[in-house]
C-alpha cells in the first residue's frame, strides 16, 4: 500500500498542470482552447465533470464583465439573420461577440441539428466573434444544461457581449431569462394575429421586443406589429424593475434599425448597473443555478448507483403493471440509495 501513494501523486500532477494550461490558453483568447473547454464542460463523464468544475473555478475571477443577452423567438423569425447583423455591428464598434446557439438535438446522435456556424457564415469569419452551437439535449427551457458554464468560459476568453440563442419559442422556453441580463424577443410581421404566435408567458419576460424583417413589402406590417406589441406590453408587469420594455423595428437583412437595438441594450445595462440591480440579478441567478445543479447532481448519482439500478428495473415493472404507484416507487429508490453502505 505505501508504494501506491507516490504513483497516485504522479498521476494527479499532470492533470492539474493540464487544467492550468487550458485555463491560461482560454484567458489568452485561444479559440481552440475555448472550444475544448466548452466540450469539457458539456461532457457527462465523471472525470470530465471534476476537471470542468476545477477549470471553471480557476477562470471564475475573470468572468462577469460582459453583457449577457438572451435571444428567442418563434421558428422562422430570423434569429440567425438578426444575430449576424447585430454581431457584425457590435464588432464594428470594437466589441467582441460570443454566440452560444442552443440547437435542437438529433434523436440519433444527440448532437446539434442546425449548426449556427453555417447560418451565420459572415459573423463566423470575423476575428471578433465566436460561435458555438450546442445540443439542447433533454433540458427544457430552450437552453442546454451547461449553457451557464459556457457563458463563463467565453467571458473568461475576453468576449464582452454574450448572446444566448434559444431553440425557439415553446411553452417552457423561458430559462434563458434566468441566465442572462436582458431578454430580447424577436417577432415577425405579417403573421396574422401577431400576439397569438407567441406564448403570453414569454412576452411577459421580454425586456426588448424586436420586430424583424421590417423592410420592403413587410415594412408597414412590421409597424403594425410593433404597435400591437407596445399596446400589449403596457398591460403587463415589467419583468425588470426600473426598466420599461421597449419595442424596436429592424431588418437583419439591410441592417436598418440594428444600431438602435444596441443603443436600447446600452441604456438598459447602464441603468441596471447604476441602480445595483445588475449585481442583485446575477447573485439571484447564481443561487438558482446552485439549486438546479444540486437537483441534477443528485439524480445523476442516483442513476449511477448499481444497487439502485437493479431495484429500478423491478420497480419499473411493478409501476407498469399497476402494482406500485410512481410516488411510492420513487420513495423506495431514494430510501435504498440513502441506506447504501
């Protein structure tokens, strides 16, 4: 047994050095290192999870200085076109832009189906931009389970505007508002009853509604849609204290109205920072993140326990046959897990 201790130390040291080297490369803005770091935090392997946690802890002091924007909207609204035009405008102002695009997951491979680099080709070519598509997996809310860690990583790499693009608008796609500073909802004109195309819950979360495709034949319908949204927002409780939600018209295709969207974001950020709401919001988000991680980690531990896994097969059979209720079955599994030696 004594001979084993030096061996264990030698095995641990290279991993620590590798963690430090990867963290240093991310902080230096190395894109390949940043991509590897995000792959690491998205991994479900137990050893990778430990390394990812260590990496995030190392980089944490260099995070938190960006503006985090959540971007959502119904399929076909032109999220990628808007984000590309918006991102190129920010880069022209000297900003560095990261886009974390959460794509629908393939049922076969589990990977991203759409791949936003192919939908934002011009932005992807820019040295001032970083685009990372990630599969949503089984996580609800329009974001992936590790989107929060990815936000911290791109901040540590020096990107000062982080956009999180959700899968699309659905009944539960509101989680992005819980991990960003400002929530942008994209809407489109000419779709009949404008407000019926979106869930009321997600409209209530919007700090800024951007009616896109406001060019050509759709210019007038876009103006009508914007008027409808302004009227609707007056009847709703503002989601962010100290800020009245705004509606802006823009065209991702021509760039018209895009600078005004950024000016609205700057006004929002300046007001929130001045009042201290920015800091309070992020603190609350951190505590909410802790709670969700605790839930996920406990479920992962439960599923990985071999004795519980064996008992689970029996309980599943009993539940399917109607001999045991789901609640009683779940309690039996938890009790078995807590009693393990």
